C-alpha cells in the first residue's frame, strides 16, 4: 500500500524515548495497552504515535505533533482539565517505572531548511526510519532539531522493504521503527488511509462499538 499524500509538517514534535529493561517486554506491553485503552475511553485530547524499534535494544518512542505554540498550549490545557484521565495516567505510569530506563523527553522544532523535499506523512505509514545527527549534512526525512542541537530525521514507509531501503540510504545513525497501532491514538485520517492496520487500536474498537450500539438503539 503506498504512503498517502504529504500532510502539513508540524512545527514542533514532542518525543518521549523509553528503553525497555531486558525481560520486561510482556509486562510493558500490558501496561501500554491499558494506557491506550484509558486514553481512548477518557478522551485524550490529541493523536499520538507509538514507535517500536525493530532491531537492537528495545526502545519505544512516543510522538506528539503540534502545529504551533498555541496548539501545544491548547493540548496541555486540555490534559490539565481532564483530571480523571491524568489520575489514571499517573497510576499506570508508576506501574511501568521499573520496566524501563529513565525516559528521555525532547521538544524538537521543524527545520525546513534541512528537510529538503522530505514530507511529513503519517497516513499510510507503518514504519518510520529515524536518523540521528549533529552534523550539517541533510538527514533522511523531515528534520527536527532539539534545543541541544541534536537533529532527528523522520522518513515514513508503508512496508518493511521500503523502510530497509530508506535506512540503507540514510546510513549510520538510522533506526527502523514500526508503528504500533495497539498503543497509539490515531487521527481519523490515519485510520481512513489504512483501516485494516489500525483495527487493533483501542480508539477504533471503541468507536466501532459505539456505532453498532447507536444502530441497535435506533432499530
């Protein structure tokens, strides 16, 4: 399936990086599935992506994209107002503290001048190739820069074969991540572009149950 047409690139990308402790994969997966279910049921105010590394030490990266400072502030305020959601997230977050190394969080800004012709495309993407660089060379994909000068290039791919090819072109410093629908909260456009892929997302299951319930209630 081809990756869908490009989407407007976000101005900011909030990236949370979690490295799993050896042997914690199953317990981590259970907690994250609960977190995704809570976010779907209690109205998480923004879509987000969970990316899981394919090779090497197991890492999960969480991506939250913001169109502007105002958009970021709106989402933060919405989280703060949703006290039930925040309480559930705090409890579940405590359960996974022993399962990962200390998380790393960075807010990276889009560098249009270093991104070339790269596009931001989430709809239809099942993989992302992430390239880390502190050099002036152009990273493969859309480039975001953190305050400490680290640069992250994100290149979407619809298939593993395409991801392997992109990683080969990107060279050293690139990692292939698989999008994890069961832990993500997808936007409607992402689901519409690849509905089969997103079937395991809790928010999709909840919406499907709601629509079936509405239909039965009206009969």
